[in-house]
C-alpha cells in the first residue's frame, strides 16, 4: 500500500480505473480445496472489513515503508537529502515507538458497531518491522530496544487478533513478502536500486534460500502461535516467480510506455516457493484463505483492487481496499470520508459482488483519531437499518439502474438501494427502477419502516411512491432501500399496479 493524499488517490485511480478493470478481467484461477471454497463463500457474505496499517513510521506521519525505497516516485521521496542517513533514522524509530494508548478492544467494539465482520492487520510491512514477537529478527516491537516491549500488550498482533476474535471477527494477517531490513533481501554488499531484491537470486542461490526460509519461518510463526487465522493477506506482488520471457516482456512494455526511457523498477525472478508456503500454512490453518496480491495464479483466492472500485460486477471473489482518511498510514489531522460517500462506496461495491476493506490507521500513541470513530459510527447506524440488503447478498444484473443499486438474497428477495445525489437533502417522492419489476403478489417495503409501499408499472420496470410520513421522518440517512419480496424475470408479463 502507498501514497498520502485521499484527493490525489481518488483522482489518480479515477484515471487508472479503466485500465485496472481490464487487467482484472480473466485474471483469476478458481480454488479447488473444498474447505477453502466454503470459507471463501462465507467471507463473501461478510461484505465489510477493517484494514489497519500501523508501525513505527506512524511517529513521523509518513507513508508506510516507502520513504526508504530508493525509487524515483512521489510516494518514495524523503524530507532529508542523505538517503543512508534517512534510512538509519527511520530504522531507529524502533527505539522510540511506544504506543501507550494501545487498546485493541476499543477498536474491535467500534468496528463491530460499524457493521464490520473481519479484520486484516499489518503484521509486517515492506520495511521489515515485525509487529509480532518473531524469533527470526530483532527488528520487532518486542525487541528490548523498543520501549513498548515492556508493555503487557507488546505483542501487538496477538492482542489485536484476540480482541477481534472476541467480537466474532474473522482474522487476517497482512504480511509483506519483500523485507527491506533483511540482509538476505537488501544485501549490504550492494546498494538498493529499487523495491526489488538488490542482487541476482540466480547468482547467489544460498543467500536467496536464506531469505526464502526466513519468509516461510515468519509466516509459519503467525500460522502456529496466534490462534485461528482465517486470511493470509500477502503484499509485495513483485516478489514472485518470473520466467525469462515474462521479464523480457516487462522491459519491452516499460520501454513502450516510458517517455524518458528511464525504468524505475526492475523485473527480477524472486521465487519464494509460494505453493510450498501455502501448503505448509494450510497444514497449520486448514481452509486458510490466501491472498497473494497481484500475482496471477491459484494462490490469489480473491482479488484486491486498491483504492478504486471496478466499473462493473466481477465474476470472482474480490474486495476493494479503500482509505478512510489521510493515507494508508497515520496522517496528522486526517480528513475522513464523509459518511454519505462511505455508505455509497459500500453499496456500490456490494452491488457489484465485492467486499469493502476500509483502512483506518492508528497513531503513534496507539489511538485512532476521532474522525475514524465518527465515520464508523455513521456507517454502523446505516447498516443497522439496511444490513439485510448487504450481508449475505449477491450481485444481480445490471447491478445499477441510474441512482439505484441492487442486491439479491437466496430467498429471492431483491433490494433496490437509492443513492441520493450530492444536492439532494431528503428522500424523493418517487423512486424509479427501469430494469426490474415486482412479480405478481410481491410485497414492497422500505427497510426501517413497516409500511407497505404503493407502486405502479412503468415500461419494463416500476415506480415506487414514498409517503410523506416516511419522507418527513426517514429511517436512516445517506441511502434508502426498497425491498421487493420477488421480482419477475426480465421480459416477463407486466403485473398490475399495487
């Protein structure tokens, strides 16, 4: 994960979304393990999860890890001219990291009340700092050099996982495959040129094997010593197996797309035996969902569009990872999403068959900002009324109909969620749907109200009248849901108005 400004992110991904959507097409290999498939189906029912990026970098309020990456990218640039000095100071943040306000039970309750159902926490980001008590490195929160190591809650990942399990959450461990602190990834014998390993693994196979073993050992620690883990969420998709042909194609594409001819990151074959790692992880955690992000193949059980929403429903499991405020990591005085924007984003994603993984970044003191609590409370209030249209639902074509989004449940109930425009301050007098119509005998209600709604057929669709009594006292804010107990198949005969 990367970048800082939400506005910058939204503008960049608005431009990138069409290309990203094309890349998402046909890039999924279905899982075959029956237990994984069962767990994946359950995960698809949950719809709304919490992602947290947190580490010593929060002390500076800088983008997570990326400022020690020597690439010439906006999110990698530093506020000091001397790279080596900057990296030393960055890694010394371990010696001052002391989040004494850390209380994950507060987060778990707030997330529960928001309607979230699963959590993914950064056990280790690309900088290599472990937020758990690993025995394979001393660059960790439980190191004697870290002042928080004496705190009873020093093993942060364990505390978070246990607190969220108590609230019946599925638990996901984010883990970075690259490790920029490891001498077996960025070997001190060479300088680092970019995000990749800084030597050729084929030329130094023993060193690369040491890094592969280190990676496997840390993942298996998480799978063995931290209770039930439901999701292994792997980041750093450039650490992957690449054939000679793939590497050549990468450079040819980069040359065609570069105006300057300068290629900012290399393509390197970085085979860490993912198949073997997943097999060992599932021996420890049967049915484990594995997300090897951005790596085409059987170890990416669901796809993770980053800070954008695909423009149409996708035919496989997916979630959009979205920043709630500031950046992925802690931003001082972050501006959080407006509740209406957040609710509409959730509805749009769910209508397309996806899940929303909303990122909240804890601060250096171990606390969330008030804006995060306010946003989650607003989303929880909306879901308390409209959750029936969200949880356990599936997409139904054409998913969107003007300002209406739609979902369906296994019992045949279909939900039409009206998303008001930015200038609309209240409920409309009528809500029109052109793509579907109620079946004969269907009942129409507004979620949060017991009143039956009157409707009339119009073309191939229908129009629902919203009584003044409801409009003057709506059951919720931000969006409203009409439930239809059954709809006619497209092209069926028109039922009488009700």
